[in-house]
C-alpha cells in the first residue's frame, strides 16, 4: 500500500480543521502522517491544535510559518524532513471522499498508473505528488512544480484528481 503524508493549510476556526482531519482519519486507507501548516498570522491557538491532534491516533506535526510565504514554499519546507512516499495537500474545512487514497492506491498498484503529479480540484484541494518527484525537481524553488514537469515534456503525467477519484469534489 502507498504511504501518504497529508498537509493541511490551517488558518480557519478549529472546527474546520477538525472536519478535514476527521475525513483523513476515516479514509479506507488512512495517511501515515498529518502535517498542519499554521499559516503566518493565524490567530488560532497552537495549543488547541496540539490537544486535538493528540487524540486522532495518527502521527502528526505542526509547522508554524513565521513570515508570509506561498503555499508551495511551505510544502518545500515540510518535504525537507522525513517525507513519506507521497504527499497530498488540503485546506482546512475540506472534506474528502472516504475512498480517495484507496482509489489512488488501486490506480498505482493494480492498474500500474504512473504520474508525476495529481493536480488538485478548483479549490486547490487534492494535489498528490510522489516525494521522489518533488525532490528530483527541487520542489517549487524558482518556479512551480507543475511548470517544471511541463517544461520537462511530461505534461501528460499530470493527472486531474477527478480522473482517478470521480467522486472527488470538482
């Protein structure tokens, strides 16, 4: 089975974060780790996040962002420390279908689908990237990972999330 690390961008009220975490924990194939990126200027307490995350039963960590930076730069920071096989990106408040990771696992392990990236939906949720690809292209340093993949002639290896997970919100 594939190993997923989920990254949640957090700057909304706590119930929104809990919705997203609960939808991750209840996956048919739950993630190995959840990383909460507490965005610069987030007014919600880190202590409350710690208290809540201690109760979810999955490895987790918080990454506090101390200056304004793009989401992609935040991902680059997170991917420098013990990345899992794949990472997936979500924003707090998003609830993903229960079969999201099992469908991706099935596509890769049973249908032998190879991809450089699964592109997110219109609300920028559901991007999935093999950590080896992220490392190969040095993340989003200087330009986005998508742009680097396209310039490398591999645009066909960027697959929309709804192609693999038809019930994923568009």
